[in-house]
C-alpha cells in the first residue's frame, strides 16, 4: 500500500491526523469497487513512490503553454518553484501557501466526500494554495497554477482551497503536466471550492501526463445564485482520473461541467462526475467529448442527482465519443437519479467511428485525408472548446488535441 | 476542335459482392453538357461517386482519364484540385464545422498543392459574397455548420455555392433538382449556366426532364442496370418524359 512505503516529510499539521486515521481505515480501492470498475489501480499500488523535491524545469517557455495573463504559480514536484512563478498582489485576493503559512491547516474532513485518494492527499500534503476572493471583487486577472511532475516515481500531494465570497468572480487555470521523460510520477490533487451567493467561478483544467499518474478530487460547494463552470481538457496519462463532486446548495444556480479527453497509446482517462441538486430552480449542463486512439481507454461516468423537493431543475448531460481505431475503447455511463417530479432532465451517450461518407465528402472538396479527419475532430469538439472564451487558450487546446 | 475532358472506358465496379457498374463508356469534351438519366438504382450516383474517387467502390475493370491523365487510382482530393466537382445527391452534414471555414480550407489545400499562397481573407470574403449571390444562398447559412439543419433546398444551393467557389472543370450534378421548388430550380440552374464556359463541362444527373428545360444538354444518356443503353440529343429526354423507361429497358412487367 502506498502509505506503508512513505518516508515522508509532508505538511501534516493540525487536525490532519484525523485524515490519517481515516485513511488507515480506508481500503485501497480495487476494481470490485463500483467507482473503480473501469480503471485499474494495480500498477499505481505497486509503485515505490518517493518524495522528491528537486527542480529541473529551466524555464516556463519549455512547457509550450499558451500566453498567460495574471498570476503564475508553479509547483514542481510538490514544491513552489519561485523562479518560474510570477507573483504580484491582486486587489481583493488573499493568497497563501500552506508551506509558509503560520496558521495550522485544518482541512475540513467531510467523510461523505472523502475517498482513499483525497485522504491520502490531506494526510501527506506536499503543498497547498489557499485563495480567498473578497466579497464583491470581480477579478479580471487569471490565476494560473502549473503543477509539474519532473522526477520519476514521485508522489505529489497538492491542493487548492478556494473561497469565493458573495458577488465575487474569478477564472482559474490549472495545468497538470509531466515534464520531459518523467515516468511513474503521481500528482494526487484536491480542489476544495466554495462558491458563495451570487459568485462565479470558471475553472479550466489542462492535464497532460504521458506515462504518469494523476488523480484530481474536485469538491465544489455552490450557494444561492452562484455559477460554476468547469472545463477539463485531458490529453494523456497512464491514469488520469477526475472525480468531480458538485453540490448545489441554493436556488438559481448554474453549473456546467465540460470536458474533452483524448487518450492514446497506453493512456487511460477517467471522468467521474456527480452533480447534487438539493435546491429547486437550478440548471446544470454536462458535456464531455472523448476521442480514443490506438489502445487508449476512456471512461465517462456522470451522475446527476435531483433530490426530493428540488423542483424545476433543468439538467442536461451528454457524452459523445469517437473511437479512431479498433483497439481503442470507451466505457460510458451517464446516470440520472430523480426524486422530484417537476423537472426537465435528459442524458445521453453516443459512440461511433468516423463516418466514411463524411470523410469522402470533405476529400471530394479538396481536403487531404489528414485534413478531413482534423476538421471532423474540430467539428466534434467545437461546442465544448468554445466554452473557453480566450482564443489563445482555445488555439492551444486545439493544437494539442490535433497533435495526439 | 473539340478537346477531350474526361473519358470513361469499360468501367465496372462493385461494392461487396454486388456489381453495380457493368461496363460504362462515356466521353465528355470541354464546353459540353451531358445529361444522364435512368431508373432508380441503375447506378447513376455510383458512377458519379466513382468519378469523384470514392474508394468504397472497388473498380474491377476499365479506366477513367481526366485531361489526358489516368485518374483511376487517384485520391478524391487530387481529383478535386485538378478540377473535378461532385454536387452530392445527399449532401453530408458536418456538425461543428462552419461552411466558410470548410471552404477556405478547401481552397487553401488546393493552393498548397499548386504551390500557391493561401487566399487572403479579404479576397476570400469578396468571393463568398459574389458566389453566394449567384445561387441565392441565405447569408446566415454561410457561417452555420456545413449543411447541418439545412432544408433539402438549402443543401442543394450550398452544393452549387461550393461549386462556384471551387470553379471546377468538370461538374457532376447528382439529382441537384430533387427537393427544389420551381423558383429554386430556376435560380440554381441559372447559377450553373453562369458558370458554364468553353473550358469546362457539366454532367447533369436527373430523373426528370424538368431541369433540362433550364440546363439544356448537348447529349442525353440513359443508364440502366450499370450500362449506358441509349444516347441521343435533348429530344431523347423529352421522349423519356412521355414514354417512361420501359420501352428502352425491355421491362414490361410494370
Ligand atoms: N454503398 C452501397 N452499398 C450497397 N449497395 C449500394 C451502395 N451504393 C449503391 N448501391 C446499390 O447500387 C445500385 C445503384 O445505386 P445508385 O448508384 O445509388 O443508383 P441511382 O443513383 O441510379 O438511383 C443500387 O442497387 C444500390 O442499392
Ligand atoms: Mg442516385
């Protein structure tokens, strides 16, 4: 078990012993566990994880990321790489790193949302960022957080705690990257977000971790009239798993979960999402597009639960997939559980291959086979990609999708 | 002096085990309009698709040459670059790809093949405005996804709009008239006629003689069971209109 092997200097302080206790009582998940039915963890379990804090990324330009505005916070192997970061004070934002904070970190352990990996994270935290946006501040600058693994076999536990106070808004971009030839590293990340009344949060996540592991447990608590939009772009990873739990705890909320995942050669990308509608008069939209290539495996399990009394909910969930060849596979399981009677909900899933007649049509107009396929892929992901309103970022994602 | 544009020799093809074309011969010179008529299922769409290079069909016999070059094995895109155009009987919907982007990519791919620079945005847009006017394509359709949610008639207009943009040497119009009301038919035919020149040729595939009142053919051919069984001038179309196909196909079991 991972925890037995850890010789670890982590940031465990305060109450986190509780999470360690809980972790010890939680079995390492297996495929018998419904939540892990389609994603093997055997390899992850066997790895001799070490705790490495060296830096090897020389400059940010070697990462080929899109143009960034705002703060750039770089974590490499779970430590702040200050040379690559760009800090400045932003009006209305309180930002701190747990490693340099004098206060004890008191993670809120909510046993209902915890799982083995979220507990592993809070028990052996490498670094955490905490951001509080003050009431009424609509932050124009982005917060870019780049989380890199650059050392083989390293286990990295990072987290972002974020509170958006009433009437505030912010746009966060997270990048999870494996550097160069790094293999068998593991970035285990927790996002804990609270979006208060009338606040709006946009989260773009970009994940590109060829030959490495990455699990992200995202917990989002929404209060009345708030807005949460999450766009997840998962390019590669030996195992990339997103667990999103979006609790909607107020009326008039808007929740949106979008994603593009493109597993190829030995990749396994798994998106698990749950949206809990506890209050009436809310809308949620979920749209994931998978493009599986070579022996890439994709998993989509999206669950929308409309609880009793949550009337007048509109919830739409869609997962469309393309398999580019015979070895590729997808497990798609959209789920709706409805305990209220006056709701408008739909869900669906499609999986197909490229339509030969469409390819012929494009070629007959002068597009090469390669261009025709590219255009079909662009068309396929277009409605999701347009959710990111920044054209630099859109071009960046398009380029990376087509590269795969 | 007539200049040969396309020559089809003894063309046979099949899909799976089913033989569809069973020996088609046809010569089209520059400046000519040929009509191909024939009953449903006789192989008209297959012939046009094979001409455009659809490799779902296996060519088992014969050859196609275009501007003196054997193109039997040539890719669809290269045929397109060299001046072949097929207006599809059932234009394909491509969700998420804008009509305009698609056409721009198409033109630039051709430019790339000929070693030319990409077309400047300004020239491209000017051309779009001019050519869409020619076929009366609704302005809003230009930026919509290719054919997605278009009515039958809009799809057909869009095909002719694409044809106008690509300015081909050989245009094959596969049942472009079906789904068009009489006014739309006139507009589309008018567009086709405006694009006609001594340098290009048109093959019009149709069920009905109606379209041929507007796009007047020099030759009319009847395709039946994968073979051209009769050729004539425009009067053949009128005769077919009156008598049907049975007197030619020998099918009396109607
Ligand atoms: N992709 C295909 N798969 C199977 N059969 C086909 C296919 N395309 C055409 N055919 C068959 O070939 C014959 C000719 O079809 P088609 O060329 O569409 O005729 P037309 O256009 O003259 O109506 C028909 O019997 C049709 O069923
Ligand atoms: Mg046909």
